[in-house]
């Protein structure tokens, strides 16, 4: 392209922006879209669907790829979402979308992506997205070894298996995948503009203690957004994971 043609292109773009501004935004904006992957787990599904509803209300449109194992579960739940089930190869889908959302990340899918295995549609899409630098946001509820939903179902693996699960999550974060909790999926995606204000009671700052051990029981019963501990207090790994799950900031005095 010649310099004159480039200048003409720039001037046309500027003129178009001016016209749209003069019209007061009456021009129809192009819909924002994302590719949504539902893996073979139902952990956090209700919260995730609520967050997707917020995004849809904010103007986002979705194409979906659903693992066969959860298709019966999601059939009714997705009825009112107006989501289009995606068709085509992974490369074609990635050509259409620059954002991938994974509201239900499973242990097996996390392991495959962490280890570079791509042998099914979802893992192929995620591998291709990583190779292209696509933005990927995933809910960690189904993989976090100490997540509340997993504990509620009695799924408490031994320390070695917990370390493996946590290691996969760490690897995914190292790859650049953004991990969130299903209940804060929309916030992680679009920022706090879509989040409801926290209850007033949860805005207190609490200094718990200056010595001893801070354990899981204390973490579960804590009603705060920030926890302040003395430098000598020992925080158990389970308590630290609970604080992260509840988005409670840990501050050392």
C-alpha cells in the first residue's frame, strides 16, 4: 500500500468515527462474541450460568462446544440462553473468536491441556487457542482440590493427588489461562462493572490473632474481605485455599 493510500485510509477511518459520534451512537454496534466450552463436569454450573447470563445481558453472544457427558444436563439449562452450538474444526472456530470461556473446567481437561494432550474437541480448541495467544478464562471450581463444592460432595483426595490437581492449575496459569471461580466469572471477564456490591457486613477488616495456627474452620467461618494476621501466625494450606476461594485478602501485620 502506498503512502497516499495509507493516508486516505486513515482519513476515512477518522471521518467514520466522527460520523458515528455525531449520530450519538445510533449506529448498530457489532455484537461481541466468545466461544464457550462446557467440559465434562457440573461443578459450579449454576453459578457459571448466572454469570453467563450477566454477560449476555451486557451484549455478548456465544457459540458453544459441549462435552457429550454433560449434554443431557445442559439441554434444559441452556434453553433460554440463545446460544448457538458451534460447528467446524477447531481452527475454524478459533478464526471466528478471540476469546474462549470455560465455565466448567474438569480435572481431565485441565490435565490434558497442562500436559499438551489434544485428543478431543475441547482440548484441541484450548491447545489451538494457547498457540494463537487467544484469551482464555476458565472456572476452577471443578479442579481445585479444596474447593467448597468438592468438599461438600466428599471428594477429598490424598495429599499427593491434591498436589497433582493444584500443579495442573499452576501450569495453566503459567500458560496464560486466567482462572476464576464460577461465581465471579463475569467479573474476571469484564471487570467489576458487572458485579453486585458485597454485603455491608462483609466489608469489615478483621485482625484475627498474632500467634498460633489459623486453620480451615476459622477460614470457613470468617466474614470479611480482608484477614490480618501477625507475622508469627501459621496458616494451614487448606485455610489458605479457602481464603482464595472466597476472595479474602490475606495481610500480614
